[in-house]
C-alpha cells in the first residue's frame, strides 16, 4: 500500500524546522492570537498562554513527532501501526483528518481577506483613509458575493498546487527563506507601533496581567489557541514527524519551532495592541482587529505603501505554508490508506474544502441565516476545531503515547536510540503520561461545569 507511493522526506534539519515552523506560524499568530487575547483580557490571557506553551505545547509537539517518526505513516496509519491490536485508537487519526478539512474551510476565508488586503495595498486604497472608512471597507469586502470566494479559491488552488508536487520539492523550498523575512518586517512594525502616541496603554493591556481576569473561559481559550497556533492535536505534526530523519533531535527541533511560533504571536501582540489603543480601536473588536489596525499603522509610516504591501504578501505566504500542512494531513491519508494517487487526493481534498469554505464565507454576510446554534458557520468551524477537535485529539494522543505504545518505541524515538536527551527522558515521560492528560481533561471538563 504505502510502498506504491514512496515516502518523501525532508532534505535537511533546517528543512524540517522551517516546514514545521511554516505550519505553526500563520494566521493563527497574527490574526487569531491578538483577536483571542483581546477578547480575553490581554495580559491575563498572555500569561496563561505562555504557561500552556511551555508545559503542554512543546511536550506535545515532541510527542506527535515521536509518533509520526516511529510509524512512518499518516495520522490514521500511525495509530493503526503502533497499536495493531487496538484499532479503535485510529479514530483519533480520522478525527485529525476531518479537523484538517474543517480548518482549511475557515482558514482560507481569512486567507482570502489577507489577499483582499494585498489587493487594497496594491491600489493604494488605504492611503489617507480614516478608521471609520477602513472599517466600513472591511465590512463591505466581507459582504461581497463573488470576490471573497474568488480569493479563497486562489488560496486553496496555490496550496493544492504545491502539495500535488510532493514534500521536499514543495514545502521545504518555499518555507526556508520566507519566515526570516516575515520576522524582520514584524520587528520593524513593533518599533513603529510602540512609538505611537498612547501606545503605552496598549503595552500595559498586553503585558500587565490582571490576575482577577483569569477565568475558565480564558484558560480554555488559551488552550485552544495554543493547539491551533502550534498545529497540535490533529495529526499535522504526526505527518511531518513521519518525514523527519532518524538523526534529528526531536527535542531541540520542537523547542525551536514552538518558541519561534510563540515569539511571532508575541510580536503580533506588541504590534496590534499599542496601535489599536493609539487609534481608538477596542482590543476586543474580534476578527477585524488586525485587518483594521494594521492599515492604520501603515498609514502613519514613511514608506507605508511598501511595508503594507510586503507585509500582507508575507502574511498570505505564512497562511499558505500552514495550509500546506493541513492539506498534507488529508492527502497523506488518502494516498496511503485509500491508495489514491497524490494528484487525485489533492484535487478531492481541495475541492471539498473549497465547498465548505463557501458556506463559511457566506455565513458572515450581514443578516445571513447560515448559523449553527446561533453561531455563524465560520465561528462554529473556528470554535469546534480548536476547542473541541484539537483538544480532544491532543488528549487522546498523549494518552496513546503514555499508555498504549511500547515504552521502547517511545524511548527510542525520544533519545534517537539512546544517543541524546537521556536525562530528560524520565521527566518527559512523566509529563506525557500523567500531567498532560490530566491538565487537558480538567480544562476541557471545566467548560461543562458551572
Ligand atoms: N498553526 C496555524 C496557524 O497558527 O496559523 C494553523 C494550523 C495549521 C492549525 C496546521 C493546524 C494545522 F494542522
């Protein structure tokens, strides 16, 4: 089965770090992180977020890499291969594939807004406009019928194109150079933003935690955001793990990927909140926060036209490298488990995701009745994937790692057959076996208790 589609691999260590960071860093960092942090009290959210990244996020990333590299398979095949007598565990893999599919649907809608922003930058639309006009323009764009759909079709198409070409030729090549450029632009924007009048209030909002604001909702939202941002709990990193060479150190790789992802999210906060406070935009403005705040910031800069254009192009690319990993989850499943050709698998998954993404986009139109339990389809997809599927997937993944697979498999992968990280082994095993499942289960259960 798998032999027919020979497994590709990452060519170098920097390749896997770049590709995994490419999956992690995306709209989740620059659009979703400030949005969720703004809605959940700023500093209080940040502190909970950081604690979760360090105690759960990074260990879970190592854990997913362990599974993928051990099994050398897609998420469904991984659970089947590592516990052949307990087929039920492969349901986690199926849930991951479904989750990837649903994420692409709303992710491409936001990517579409980003392409719209590139278009607006090209025609110099933002120049000299005040906040009310930019906000109105954002609303009008979302309410258009054809244009948002066209942009998201373009987005899914370019992602499908790279995926159809295969791993090392595709993902690695594009990820390697672009991430550093994005970080440089973000650093310049940080400096610009904190020099704005009134920026201090924004910095205070983001960095000064009001501990009384830490509620169950803040903790659950932070957990969901960590999973979303680090691409955890739905098989993306299992899939990438299956392409990592046996020589790579999974601990250092995960630390580098996890910390760069968190660094970019913090940079986004340092850009958005000071600027938002300075321009009088509410931090809890929701999904439009980044899309209205950033153009206002560019309007204040020398060379704003240039920065705005480059920034939004890079953001599309960051979204694109994330979408690649989402599509790869589905495509690796379809090729290895259902024996489809890579081309067919890519066409089916991207066309399917595009159809759902149409509903997601249309559900945001003013007065749309495309809702589920009172939430728009867009919001429902966003919430259900990060706060249910990914967290549940993460919970079962750590249970699987800690209690189901052979301890020897676990240790061999963690230590590269006894050559690295020997001393960390015990503590890591303890986290995966006891702490991580207990913490995720408690946080998830707390949502349902009054
Ligand atoms: N981590 C990506 C982001 O922050 O934009 C989103 C994502 C990509 C989630 C891949 C899940 C995934 F498998």
